[in-house]
């Protein structure tokens, strides 16, 4: 049988190395991911119309529109009504704290489709 004996200084070095490795592994895994999507908005809908992000991620949505004024009111994420204007970029940022499916409908009467219950809708799916 082979026995390996380490000097006390070597044991301390091994213990210190293990602690350092666990520290960096933990800090790397606890960093939130950053998710960014560009969403084109028209009277026919959002493209894409479903976005999936991990819970705890920092989400950045960049809305553009080629046709007319739209808006979103993502109050579930702590964001107030935000206009989406032709020719511009509307940026909304939030942290996806709760998992679930959140429905963001256009909150501006951008076309007759609102009266037909066909307004643009974007689903934000926050995975567990
Ligand atoms: Cu609209």
C-alpha cells in the first residue's frame, strides 16, 4: 500500500487552491445573463412575437417600427408606458425576476385591428 504524506505547507497550499477555485466558480455562475432582442413592431404584430429569457437575466428590448406609432406598457417588469415611434429606436431594460409568461400588447390605437381584438402582442417567457 502506498501512502502519500504532504508537508503542512503543501496541505495549506492545496486547501487554499480549492477555496480559490470554488470562489471563482461560484462568482462565475452567479452572474446574470444579458439578453438583447430587436423587435420590429407593425400593425400586424411584433416580430419576433415570443421571447424566452432565463429568470434573473438582464433583458434589453430594442423596438423599431416602420409604419406608425405604437407603445408597450410592461408594468409587470416595472416599466411604464413607452412609445415606439417610426424612425426611432425604443429601448426597454429590465431584470426578469419572476418566471412565467408575460403578455405585452400594444397600448396605442395603431390601427382598426385593436377594435377587432387583433392588436400586436409580444409574449415574454421567463424560464425558471
Ligand atoms: Cu399598435
